[in-house]
């Protein structure tokens, strides 16, 4: 193992303090008890985990404390995704507790997923005793080394006196600035050693980690001057709006209405702006709407709020919004000018920056230029193309129609929607409308198949009375199918709505359009009978095979107490459009099969 020294140098002193200092006299207890006490004092009420030898002291301490609910998952990856679902739906950090070796390595996919999507999470991993580190001991793995590049920060605790400080510090780092996952690797001897417990008084602070919250006033004023002069403006919003809390979403809506500017969103930002607001153009990017992508391409001033210019949004970088002045607001300084050069970069929490922008816009009585009306006329022409239209005919169920009917019949309950990854994920983003933040939980940056079911479990635990639906594909759902047992054990009424086309749909679509229909290993062979499988777990299973049965099946799902698995059999070869081929510019869209005709180069360029 490498790089396993304590984080602070010997002469650094305490690494965190409360704003009002520390309590004077520490309590002495075992390291395991320090961990549980710290979790309780930070308001943690739920932990997702799986026990093993290297964390048994913590589990024993947990057994003796009733304030924290431990959720026993069936696989450690499921624990990480469930913690993500809990975090995304509540805004609070998710907490994971797993053992050493395979317990820790099984969480890596979930940790990487949280890192790319900026999800606050603290992962407690067991480790062999410090004197065994580096000996290839049983269930030893270099957890710190393995997770270094997929965490916001990680720790190896080699001194029991550091443990309390590290616990509070980890949560501070995970939840402030750009949120993200933090790993604490805990050798077994540290868990049983005597350790001091000192609860910080007031807000935790850190000696060197000080994220910038407020944006630079001069830069904000410069950005507003540029916006006021815009003739073809657009607000490009991302997951940072969601992470900044519900107030940021409300501020976005007020700012959009004050300026009259059109608004588009990344996959991760859906829900910050109501889907049916007339200023909302829908999602942009690879499977975004025609009007959103064309507006992004044709705008003269782009205001990027809490997004990071992901390649799924930009397409070919040299063809991305070539004529626009760009303003970028992000709490992560490293994101500014990372992928796209911008004219004004404002570092700060997007909620705080939006608040200042709105106050100044009103105080200075700014008004959008008259030419913006002409811009809206152009946008309405693009919108009139109705790029998401589909024709449901006969009894074969189009997946678009299935998602649309699911939305129509459930939206009055304001459901929390999770997804797996693939075509069904994109159809869910396109056809399920969101009015509020924290209702849309999906794997964006990493694109993790198997995310949706455990994420739904995490959200359902946070909101026991909510309607939580995982919109799944029959391939993705099998990645973490074992977590159906978790839902059964904790009596969680999770609903899984599977679009079953018997293919890894997105892979098959690319093989059709790029590889002349050579469907190499993309057919979902040897599928289980999902209804019988659901029943074997104690769930209710429903199969829908005809369009005329779709509404009744959805209603039955909603009216059934407890967990329900819906196997909705959809058209096998339906493709997800619109589509921007990888490597193409975002205005080089394919709106339907007539625009593709199986002719996309392996480099992703549309051949016309």
C-alpha cells in the first residue's frame, strides 16, 4: 500500500475548529464509538452498509445506538447508489459503511458516480490493522490509492487521536463547495483503540479548504451589462442549480422571468425550471430538443449556471455555440475555462450569484433589448418542429408512449423518478416532465447501469410516503437486481417500471446507425420471467404487452401497496431521437430515422 500517512503534518495542530472553538475537555471512548457519536452529532439518521470483519467494532457500536437506522443492502455498490439516491432527494450527505478489501472495492463505481455528479457522500471503509498494512493481509486493499482519483478527498486514519477531527472534516468537505464523495479508511485497531471525542461548537471550518461562496461583484455587474445588450440570449442551467438547494431553483425561475430569456437544462438540471414553463426549451445536448440545441448554437450571449460544458452537451467543441459571448457561473474554480473558453468566469455558489444577479437586474432596471422578441420568434419556429412527436399505432407499445402515459397518470403525485442508464433514461428525460428539484435522480457523468433501483431505495427511505419509480431497462435493472431483497426487508413501496425491448438499447442503436446493423452482443438473451422473479422476492409483478392495457397496468402499479415490478414490453427496434452523433456539432441533429438511414461514420459524423 502507498501514501497512507495521516493528512496533517505533526506540527499542524487541529485541522478543523468550530467557529466558536472546541469544547474544553474531550471524552475518551473507543474509535468505533467516536465514529457513531460523530455521525449522531452531525444529524445522520441513515447508513447504507454491509458488515465484515474489518468493521465489526463499528457495527457493534452501532448495535448499541438506536438513533441511526442501518440499511442492510445486498451488495456494496448498491449501498453507494442508495446513499446517492438518499443524498440527491434530501440534499443531505449519504453515508456508506463497508468492510475492507472487496467491501471497499465494490463501492468504487458508486463513489466515481457521485464524484462526477457532485453528490455529497461519506464512505467509511474498514481496513486491516495498521501493523498489517502492506503485508497483503486477508482482505487488504489500498483503498486510499484506489479511490484517490474518484473522491473529493480521502483519508487513512493511522492515529486514533485524529479520528474525531477527520470525521467532522470529511462531512464538511463532502457537503460544501462543489459537493462530492469523501472516503475514510479505518484500520481495525484504530476502531478499538481509545480516542478522544470533541464536538466542534458552531460551524466547522478548515485551515486550508475554503470554497468561495459569493461571486465577485464586479464580474457579476459586467455579466449583467453583457446580458442587457444581448439580442439572442440563453440561460444554460445544470446540476449545480439543484445542488445549491431549492432556493436556487426558485431564484432561477425569478431571474428567467425578470429577464425574459429562454432557459435550457442539462440532464442533471431537470426540475430546476418547470417543464411546462413557456420559457423552458427542454433538455439540450445529445438527445436534447431541436429548439434547445439550435438556440444554443445561435445565441449571442450564453449564461451557463451551474453546468460544466460536458461533452454530451457541447458535441464537437469547435462547433459549440461559435458566435456567443459566454458567461460561466460555477463553484468549482477548476471548471472555468476547462472545456470551453468563456468571456466572464464567476466563481461562487450559483444560488448566491443568482440572488445577486436578480437584485442588481431589478435595482438597475435592466430590460431585455427589443431584438429579443425576434429571437423568441425564431425559437418558436424551431419549437414548432415538435421534435419529440411520435405516432403510437396498433397494440405494439412505443417506449416514448409508455413514459408519456406514466407521466400523465402519476404526475399529480409529484413522484421521485430514478433511472438506470440507456435509451429508457433518455426517453424518461424527454417525456417525463419535472416541476421541482430533487425529483429526478439519474446517473449523468458516469452513466452507471444498475444505478436506478438502489437509488430509488435510498430516496424511498428518505420519503417513505412518496411515490418513487425507477424507470428501467431490462438490461440495466439486472446489474443490481439483488437490491429487490433490500426493498422487501424494509417494506419499501418502490415501483420499477421496465421498458423491456430485449436489447441493450443504446448500444444497439449505435450499432444500427454506425456499424451497419452488426448487433454484436447487444441482444438481451436468457432474460428471466420478471413477474415470477418479482413474486419470488415478495413483490407484485405486472406484465404489460399491449398498448390498450398500458393505462390499466400503470393504475394497478400505483394502487398496489408495497413494491411493484412492471415488465412493460415495448417495440424492440425503436431508436431515441433527436440525436446529436458523437463528434458532431450540436446543431447537426438527427431528428428521426429518415435523417439517419444507417449512415453515421464511426467517428460520429452524420453522413448526408
